């Protein structure tokens, strides 16, 4: 009997449970795109704070910057600077983005550019740029997580 049967069974069970909860939630309540993408703009401050912290401090923060600091040393200090700038930008600017998004019912950056500049071509370009630059990030993160956790005992990292 393989030692992987129990972990695989747990993962499959969790996926099926998650699927069942999602389907049952969708039966009683109809969702629209705004409700799905921005939760109907009804998240509380604490929940939104925790959600944003999970987004910011993801695998990049824990694996990427730590690995870079270990490998290259001091150049990773730029992360402190851009982190501080991002927080300052968000503190002063995010409320205006939220107000404009709510007023014009924009749920994506492409929606905003379509409303602001009345150009479907520009909206499509913004959406394409978002996809091109965001798709590699999770794929690299998951690849590194799988490689380090599942194959870490087989591959000697130096």
C-alpha cells in the first residue's frame, strides 16, 4: 500500500467538500459579477484587512524574498522601500479608487479604463496586460512550493 493514498484521499475529500459548499451556497442565492469579484462591496474593515494581508504576504514574501536574501544578500532591501511606498500609496489613494469603482460599477481595471476613456480597445489592452503579467506569478509560486515540499528530499538545494 502506497504512503500517498491518505494525503491524496484528504485532498480529494477537501475538494469535494468545497465543491459541495459552493454549490449549496449558489442554490439559495443568485450571484452577479460584482458580488463575485468584489463581494458586493460589503466586506468589513477587519475582514478586508486580513484578506489584503494574505494577498501581500504571499509565497513571494515568504519564499521569494527570503531565498533572494539568502542567495544575494543586501540587494533585497529594495523590498522594504517598495513595500513602504505601496502602503503609502494605498493609504492615500485607495479610497478614491473605491469611490470611483462603486459610482461607475467598475469591478476590474479594464472596466475603469472603458468607462474613463470610452475605449473598448484600451480596456482590452489593460485586461491583456493584467493577464500577461499576473498569470506567471501564481504558476511560479505553486511550482516552487511543490518542488520544495514534494521533491525537497530528493533534490539537494545548495
